[in-house]
C-alpha cells in the first residue's frame, strides 16, 4: 500500500525560489513529487484540507511576516494568512504533524498566542543553533550536536511563547529558534531544507527585499560557502520518517 503524501505549502511567488525550495524539500526528506504534493498559496487558494488524508504538512518560508503592518499587506498575503490561520486552528487542536520552516514561527506562534515582533531579527546567512534540554530529548532533535550551524535570515521572531509551547532551540540573537506545541506541531526559525546552494539561490532572489544591502550579496554567499551546515536537514528527514503512514 502506498504511503499517504505530505503536503508542502509554499508562500514564494518567485518561481526560482519556490521551485528550489520544493526540490530541496524532496531531496532532504527522501520524498518525490508523489510523496510531497505542493500548493503555492501565492498562486491558488488553499481550499478545504482534510487532515486525515495526509501524513503531515510542511510550511515553507518566504517574504511574508505576520507582524507586517496591516496596511502594508497585499490582498494575497491577507488571504494566505487567513487560510493558514484556519488550517492551523485544526492542526493545533488535533495535534496533527506539522513542520513550519521560518514563517512557521510567526504563523504557528500567532495561532497559539505567542508574541511575534521584530525584536529578535537575524541577518541572512549562517547562525549557530543551540539545543535546549527539551530539544535534546525531542524525537526530531535528539542526537544532534548541542550546537550546530544552520542557515536563516528573518525580520520577525517569537519574543515569547505561551506555556503550551516548548522551546527546543535558541541562538545568541534569537531566543526561539525552534519550538513544539503538543507532541507533533513544530516550528523552526532556521531553515531545515537549506544547504549552501539553496541559501545562495535565495540571496540572489531576495537581494532587493530588505533583508540585507544588495551590494553585500556576494559577501554573504562567500560567507555561506565557508559554513559547515549539515545537521538541519536531518530534522526534515526525521519529520518525514516519523510521520509517514499508509494511505
């Protein structure tokens, strides 16, 4: 019997970044296009999602921020946030397997009443992630080094979480690099799907989106190539292995 597929929700309107994200998610999870279906929320409405028909859901990152000023949000961003809000209400209530990458901290955080603001932003590039005691015991993180390098870059972050959430990892500048709600709902501030080629693609695509001065793009790529980022993709692989189930 075939496994139930995982669902990737993409908020990247730019084809190069969206397709690279999808390719990386498949490569590092071990899934193919049959096992990882994609909905590009910038191009189509989410519609009704029957959670029972899926093994799990992965939300990718992108230029949206839940803390953006409402007047600055496009109609598409407002629609996407509303759709994700409805979906996440069911995900959290049902403790359904979910992994939100970067944008997941904002969206899952908003769903559970976290404080999401701009006080702990981090520049694009490598970041050293440190596991908490709870992270060392978590099925997706256990056995990873206490500190490891990852790729990230974000304007907003979780300043505080409600008691219902468990902090799994932090960094020097960001107190919440990963958290879990219940037993199966995860969010990471760093990107578990990014390798060096992936971060370089995103630097090129988003160099005019306010994450960094455009003239520093090459220096950021050079710095990324000096990083040894190998452990974050294991988190993505473990998520899929843990929640894979027959259709």
